[in-house]
C-alpha cells in the first residue's frame, strides 16, 4: 500500500517530504501541455488503485501518510541489519560450506569428464565389435546354409556299404524295411534334382537303379510267397494280413512307386488267391447249411386252398411238415430280436440233427459275410489306399480300395445273390421272405454303424430280389382267396371259425409285427387287399348256411377270432387292423342281437318301431298294447332261457358268448323299457285288464343269466 502511495506522489512530482519535484512550468513552455497531460494520466492511473481510492474516500493526507510509511520502512531496515549482524557467524559458516561443496563438485566434474571419455572409447569399441559380430553371423549363416545343402546332397546321393549289403544280401525283416525306406528317399531326392547339373547325381543314378531292381525283386518274391501261403488249409487270412502284410506294407508301397509292374502282379495274385478262398469258403458253408434247411411252406400253403389239398395221395393224412409256422411268427421273430450274430456252426448243427428256416440261414451267411467283408475292406484301405492316393501313375485306379475289394468279393457276392434268388423264386413263405427283408435292413444299419459302406449295393440288390417275391406270394394268396370254392372249403357248414380266418389273422399279425418301425406302405396296402378278399370269401361261405342268424353267428365267430389273435400282440402297428376288425365285429354283433330277439320278441320290437313316434299313440286301441303285453308275459321267462342256450351253443368262445349274451339281454331291456314308456303314455297309470310284467322282475331274472357267466 505504501509503495502505491509513494508511486502516486512521485507521479505527481512530490517527494515524501511534500516538496514538489516537478519541473517548473512556464506558460510559454512548449512542453507544458504534454507534462500536464502526463500528470493527468498518472492521477487517473493511481485513482484506480484500491488503497489510494480508499485514502481519498477517508480524506487522509497523502504526504503525511507517505512520511509514516517511510519511517516504518527505515525501522524495518534497521531491524533487519541488526539481525544480519547477529547471524554473521552463520553466514560465514555457510560460505565455508559452499566453498567446500564447490571443491567437491569440481572433483566430481573432473571424474565424470574422465568417465565420459572412457565411455566414448568403449562405445567405439562396441561398435567395432558389433560390426565384426554381424560379419561373423553372415559368414556363419552362409556356412550353415551351405552345410545344410551339402548334407542334403550327401544324404541323398551317398550310398553306404551297409545299405548295399542289407538290400542285396539281408533277409527281409524290420531292418530291411528301414533300409528300403532309406533307398526310396535317396531315389526320390535324386529324381527331384534331375534339372541340376551336378556330376554326383549322374554317377549315383546307375547304382540306385541296380539297388531298385534288387529291392523290387526281393520284395516281389517275398510278397508272392506270403500270398501263396494263404492257400494252406485252415489258414486265418486276417492273422496273416495283420502280422505279415501290414507289417511289411512298405515292400508293396515300394513296388507301387518304383516298380508298378510288379505291384500290379502282386495285387492281382492277392485278389485271385483271397477271392478264391472266400468263394470256396462260402460255397462250402452254404452247401452245408442247405442240408440243414427246413421248408416252411410250399404252393399248397396258399391261404385260399382247402386243407384237403395237403393230404397224401395214398394215406389221406396231412403231411408232417410244420404247418403252424406257415402263417404265425412265433419264435421265428427271435432271428431279428436276438442280439447274438446267429452264425450257425454247420458241423455241430448237423451232428445234433438241427434244422433251421431259411431266415436263420440267411442271417448266418450274411453276418459271416459282413464280418469278413468289413475286415477285408479295412485291410484294403490301409494296405492299398494309403499309397495309391499319392500316386500319379495311370494305374493308380487299380489300387483303389473299393475296386480291389469288389474284385475280391465279386464271385462270392454273385454266389450269395444266386442262393438268395434260388430260394426266393421257389419260396411260398411270405413271412420268411419278410424276415429276410428285415434282416437285410438290419445288416445295412450295422454296416453304417461300422462305417463300412462297401456292401451297400449288394444289399440293395438283395432287397430287389426279396421284395418282388414277397409281393408275388401276396398276390398268390390273394388270387387263391378269389378263386376259393365255398363248396370245397365249407363241407361241414358249421358256424365255428373257419381255418381260412385263422390263417389270415395269424398272417396279418405276423406281417404287421414285422412292419413295426418301418411303416412300409407296400405291406399295409397288400394286407388290405388280402383282408378284402378274406372278408369277401367269408361272406360267400356264410351264404352256404341256411338262415340269416347262422350266417351272422358264423361272421361274428370269425371276426372275433381275428380280434382275439391280434390282441395277443402288443405292437402299435397292429392297432389300426385290430380297430377295423373290432368295428366290423361290433356291427355284426348288433345285427345278431336283433336277429336273436326277433323269434321271441319280434312282435314287441315291431310294435315299438311302428308306434313309438306316432303322435296318435294315446288314441291307439288298447287291444294292441294288451296283445303285446300278454305275449311278453307268457313267453319272456322261457325266451330268456332259450336265448341263453342258443348263445352258448352258437359261440364256442366263452368270453365272446358272454359278451354277446349281455348285449342281447341289454338290448331286450332297452326295448322293454321303451314299451313300458309307451304303455304309460297311453294309459297314464290306469288299471287295465292286462298288466305288463314289472321291469324289476325282468331285470332280476336277467341278472341270473349274467351272473352265470361271471
């Protein structure tokens, strides 16, 4: 604040004592205007100072105030000087310390300067060493590159005496295979350097060629000898493949790459030998199984033929062939559901005098084929395909595993196809053919799980043999039903279920069971055609009976037999067929109920149908009601007894008879209740000369007959 005031007074040309220091102004002076303007500017400037402005506002004398300030400053200065004098010793000590520090810093400066000079020398030496190191690294890399190339060349062309000895004189073993691989690598290298003009390559080529011929000769002789050993009796081909051929597969690969003519010879020799072995084995095995086959059905087992057709010419007895299995599935289903491969040991089965249906023989043959084919296919992939993929030779296609496999198994597959076709063409066993079809489908899925698709075309061809024959047998069954003579089939003319019906029911259950999980429309359509003809035949047979009641009894018995047999199978695929037959059975049962009631209660039923909905029912003559009531009152008890006897006699199936009797009695109660309702509407509980039997009495009597069946 004091500096602001002092500066302000000085700006006005007044010192601290109040004496003006401004130059004397003369009106005639040229600078008068300029000096006055300057003073005015300073006044304006200091008026902006907060202290000066405050002093002006208080009316303080600035000169007096300036002198006070000056005095205070002098006192402050004297105090500071006195303090300085008192601290003089400290300042001297500080000065001495500063001088000591200067000396130390000077020494440090000299030391650092020397160190800097040394570092500069070392840096120069390091740069020199770096240059030398880079030069040495370049020379080292060049030498390594040259050494690597030289080593590659030497490894590729230098033929060691040990290599020559092992190839030319050594036995074929693991060491021979190792030297053969080394020889092959050298030949590959020299061949890759054909465009390089190095004398060593030309010098070593003839030696490598001689070694190639020698190695190919020994490999060929070894492989042909091992292939020939497969012809020995009781030789396990799979063991020889694993322990010999795959162990020394490098020999064959060497021939494929270096001597293709010998490789083709070995390949063809292997195909001929192994193919002949498989063919001979399966031919012998199938021949033995053929002796164990039992014939299930023949042309006399068609569904529409009469049983008399199967009698002997002289004995008149039914043949001893197992008729039961012609249409029923029974234990034959085990051939599909049993997880055991089911391979038949022919010599043991023959010793035990066992016999098998064709589907068991079919399963045994094809599971054996699949096992051998899978093993052989895996071998051909590992033995032939591994090297053939990298071959660029035109004959590489000869070594494709699928081609090798098909050439090996071609004769065997054709043999089995011929056996299947021969059986199918002579078979009349639709169930057996269908079992073979399902077995073939299982075989396809097994091969898919094994990831061995090589037999897929064969199995598809097998389906093309079996399906048409199955359809042909179905057509023959249907045709036999169309041509069936009711007079020959129905000589006894009784109302019990016909054997044609049992045949169809068992056959339908078998076919539908085998269709579970497949849902083949071909099967269901063929079975519907067969069912249509069976129903038509049943109606023709029923016409041979005398009256309508017997015809209905005959139809109900036959439809009930079908439902009973189908109910024995808990397979969802049977449900639609069972539902259809049940609906027809229900319809025929309803017709029989009405027919059974007609002789005893026909007048009452006719009366109900005629007048129940008549609007003039209350005006109907009382005698009409009374006549019906009298007849019912006189006959109903005996009629119930007669109905019970008739139903028991007509229906051999106890459960079916009980069900139908209950339906008859229930319908009678319904009719009688309707009659009583009409009676009440007509007479309104008025007493009449004749009173109908009470409903409770009828129900009590009916209950006796119902309890007899419970």
